[in-house]
């Protein structure tokens, strides 16, 4: 089995593509069976289109999927925030399903829900897993101003009504390709019910919450979901996830919240102030620092304690303009009852440890890893900064120094583990294939 | 392409990143090896660049003395990232104060490691 | 450039940094601390002069001619092979005769040569530092050197080497020992050796260049068998587009503006294209732009186009 991955960074996407074709894709003898292409998210849409056309034309590839991400990493290299990466393989051991695309996925879920499980369930093999990339968070420039409405008295008092209004608004914005990644939670639950037992995926993303794109062969889309499935009788697909839960600090109770994940009150008090207090962060310092940013927020990691004793991570985003807090709580976890949550402190070392833990769990039943695909939260990237390469070193340490892998820094990460859906943020999900 | 032109090209890549206003590769004595600027010359930028040039010998001494790979200065309206390149170079990236320093640091580090091969 | 007479320095990189070499009849200084390669520069300059058919004169204020010849040989600069009477070209001025030499002999010699109308001569003063020591006040240095430079530059192009003070590894180009020659020189090239290894350990920088633009920045320098010294400039053409524009832009624009008012249709068309190219140089097609402007500036070609 031939596997290869690599990064090329340059301000010109044309040069990036030429580099990827020559240095990564052409290293595979013959037409690759699968090609994952990821570009960083600041190039023009027309440039991505040209890039995909060039790749498909030059390589003859039929199974290309990909998307745009703020950063992309591969083994043995410092990730890039300006360029692209390719991950590709060829071999009889793995069968790759023809990639599928579902446009307007935020609002048109039906086709996906009925068709995708059918394709998945028709695959007969000892081991199989789906791999999908879906559109991630994209907000309007004045999104924070609009969210102020959710801090109003009626929004707190009449939550049910606002949930209905909220889902209507979500649908309306979703049609325009706007919204968070929470729609994926619903999709995962449907897939799991319909016997999709294993899946891994991530959300294409722009760090400024602007345009993000998905690719299938030479087509470029926004607001879509693209995916494929891998199956094999000889290769096993192990997958897992982890997050940095090394330092738990304080508990709190989410008392007032909306289905969209907007937290109005914590411990019965306005969420923004309350959370800052829990974090011991003086509000004047916080306001001074974040006021000048339209999007940048104080992003913090929390976890909901689950029945099995494990935590489900989510992220909260304070913004000086809001009294409440935006969160990535999965809609399926939002119940009428108060939600007990705990605050975690992320650290560079904790991020490295959790990356190793993810790889370690994914290779549990694999002796000889062949490749890996990791979906890593862009927030973890921001915390690690220029030490991000260390995280990939941890993955390489567990997989083996010469095992090719790709890391996509995404808007949210998700998996289905033996029919258990897991929609998370601030985490790392990983797929490892091997014998 | 000669290594000088390769260095220039890497600096121009960095300059294309959002919020980056200037990129200068200094030698530790403060000599400019190569530089790249956006087109908007302002007195502020010139002042900051002069400040960088004057302080490079001191910054590089600190970096070498304490084995620092990266030093960040956040002035009132400008962020400056200094990345050590081997024993002899300091890659300096000037960005405005809304720049995402984490992402900028990732790419600057990447470029620093590439440029080291040409020095 | 075409409108200024230049001579090659003998080191390709230097010619590129100066957009074509030293200006004829100018005073050029190589400043650097011990061991940076000043004498090698001087020997390469001498070799180039011999090969170009210039008259050459090497005044050494420190080392024996034999030693200099053998030093050159070790770097592939074989002066004996290139000049039949090389020992007559290189002269040692002993330290006790320096004052007399500078104030009397050299001016007299220069005057004599000038009356004989000798062809362009390359003159090397290596190193100038012992002369400066003899005239301790800056005022005196200035007086003597101005006089000598006047004589010498009327004969040809001068290259002098100047020792840069080096205290505990810290060099100082602004020190009083180097101030006057730098001030009086037309071109000053600073060479450094930081002693840290790597490509940018030994470098070369033009710190002053009268009458002409020059490349900014520091450029890697290395010793090379054959040419003595090699400097990597990153400039692939003899002169870069930018440099060409810096020097010729105004001149070409004026010419083109005249043509734009001409009755000749072809001339007007050329002017339109030329003005557009100069005002909006396309970075991606520098080479083509450069070539087109070069063509536009060439009167012969314009005549041809007109025909």
C-alpha cells in the first residue's frame, strides 16, 4: 500500500498546488485511490476552483475530497497557515467509496439522512468507516449585536418560544450558509439511529468565521457536506477522540440556556459576568482586551459530566457585547434541567498529552499503523501557537515516525463510535488505519 | 533561484498574511539581510522598524543567552515577533495589534525553519 | 549604466551591487577588520585591471610584493602569469618613507604620469591605515588625502583598503581611524566576519556610493579559488530592473513624453507603452519589462522601428 502526505506553503495557491502535485501526489505510482486536499482559508474561491481543476486534470483522481481550514499539519513538519496539504493513498487493501456531496446541508438534511446510511450499510467488509467534512461556523459581521436579543428579558422568560423562533432563524440563516456547527449534532444522531456505526469528520473553517469551502473532485462548494467511506477486509480502522482534561478547576450550573447553545444564565446570574468570576478574570481587563475585536472572544473549555463518568467537552465564548455566553453545547445535550458543567484549564502540555491519548486509543487494536487522519480543534491550535508542531510529534511518536498522517484544524470535530455519536469542540478526533 | 531570492520569497509569503505590515530578516548585529514591506508607509511603521533595528543586538543577545526561540513585543499599536534563526539571524514580523498572534507565530516559525536552510 | 563610465571591480558580485562596477576615476574603499579579505579584494581588482589592459599600480604599505603575489596565488589569482613584470607593478612603501611618499613622491609621480598621458590606471593603496597613523589629526588626514586623491583620480580609478578597528570581536566602522577615508571616498564597501559560521557570517555591504544607486542589504561573501572572492547577490541580470529604473526612469520618461507629442505615430505608440510600463512596472514580468524599456531607450532600435 502506498501512502503519502505533505505540506506546501506559499502565498500563491498555484505554487502550492504545483508543489503538492509534484512532491506528494506524484510520489504515488499510478492514480491514487484517495486524495484528501486541504487548503488554508484565506485564498480566493476562484483560486481554489482552479487548484482543484489542475489537480484532477494532472492526476486523474476520481476520489478527491477536501476543504479549507485555518491550519493544516502533517507528520514531521511545522503546520502551515498559508498553503495546503495533501494526503493520499493507493492499494488494493482499502476500498474507497465514490465521494458524495450534500448541498445546503444546514437546511436540506433529508437526502443525507436517507441516502448516506444506505450507502454505508451496503458496504460489506470486516472493517469500515465513513469520513466526512462539513461546513463549519460562519457568522455575519454583526452577529454579536444580533445575539444581544437573546439577553432580553422575554428571551429568558419564554425559552420555549425563543427556541422555536431560534430554530426558525437558524433555518433562515442556514439557507444563506450562516450558522454554527451545531446542526452536525442532529445529523450524527440520525446516522447512528440508522446503523452508521463508525464515522469521523470535521468542519471546514475560517478562523474569522467567514467563508469556508468543501471540495469533491474538481467541484467547490460552501454550506455543504462531503464524504466517503473506507472499507477493508485486511486493514482495521481504529478511531478515537480526546481532549485536554488535565486541569479541572470549578463547577458551575447552566441554569438558563437556549437550544442553540446560547447560555443566558449560570448559577442563576447573567452568564458572562458569572463565568468571568468563576474564571477569576477581572471584567475590566477582559473588556479592554477584547473590545477591539469583532469576533475574538475569551474562549474557555468546559465539560459536562456524563453518566459513564467521562466528560463531554464544549467551549464557551464570552464577548464584552453580550450578557450571556455563546457555547458549543450540542443541542442533544441541552435539556430543560440545569446542566452541571466543570471548567477546565487548557495548556500546551495538556494538548500534547491529549493528542497522544487520542492516537494511543485509536491504534489500540492495530499493530502496524499505515496512516492517520486527525481532526483537531482550531482553538487548541490557538492555545499551542508555534508549539503546535509538538502536538504532531506526539502523534508521530505513537503512530511511528514514518507513518504518514494529516491533521486538519477544524471548526468542530465529530465521530460516531460504535453507533454512539460524539459532536465536540476543543478536542482531537483521530482515525488510524493499519493491520 | 538563489538562496537570497528564496529568502525574499519566504518573507513575501509572510507579508501576505492578514495584519502583517513588515517582515525583516536581521543579522544579530542589526544588519538587514532582507526585508519586505506592504505599500502603506507610515511614520509609525518607520519608527517601529527603527526601534527594531536599534534593539536587535540586545534582543538577540537575550535570545542567545537564554536560549529563547521566540520573543514577542506588544507595543501599543503594533505586535512584533522575533524568531531566532540559527546562530546568526532574527526573523522579525511586524503586525498590527489585531493580529492573531498564535496563528502568526505558527507561520513565522515555519518560515524561520525554512529560511535557516538558506543561511 | 550606459551614461556613466564604469570599470569592473574584478568581483562579479560587487559589480552587481554597484549596478555595473566602480565608476571610472573614482576613489573606492574596502573597509573591514583583519582577516576579512581586504587584500584579496585588492588583488582581484589588480588582476581584472591587467586582464582589461589597463595600466596598474599597487602600492603596498605593509606587505612585501612577493608575499602578496603568493597570497594571490593561493586563491588562484596568478598575477605572475598574467603580467610579465608584476614585481614592477607592486611596490612596497616602507613605513619611514610614508610621509615623504604621500606628500612629495606620489603627487610628483602623478603629475609626471599625467603629462605623459598614460591610459586609465588602476591604483591600489593597501592598506591606507599606516598612512592615517602618520597623520593623526583628522584635519591633516583630510588635507593630505584630498590632495592625493585629486592627483590619483585624474590618472585612473583607486581602490584602497582600510582597517576597521576590532576590539574584543566588536568592530566599529564609525571609529575615528576610518572616518576620513570613508568621508572622502566615492564608494565604501564594508566587509565583515562575525565568526559565528553560516552563510551570513562573512558579508559585504555597500555603505556609500556617490553618483549611483546600489543594492541595499548585506550579502554573503566567500573566498573562492580563481576570483579570490565571490559575493552572492541574488541578482540574476547584470543590472536589476529597479536599479535601471532608479537611474534611467527620469531620463527615459522625459524622452517618452517628448515622443508622446511627436507627429510620428510609431513614436507615439512606443511612448504610450513605455510610460505605462514605467509607471506600472509589473513585478511578475520584470524581465520582459526591463527588456522592453531597454529597447525603448536604445536610439538605434527606435530608428529601426521607425524604418
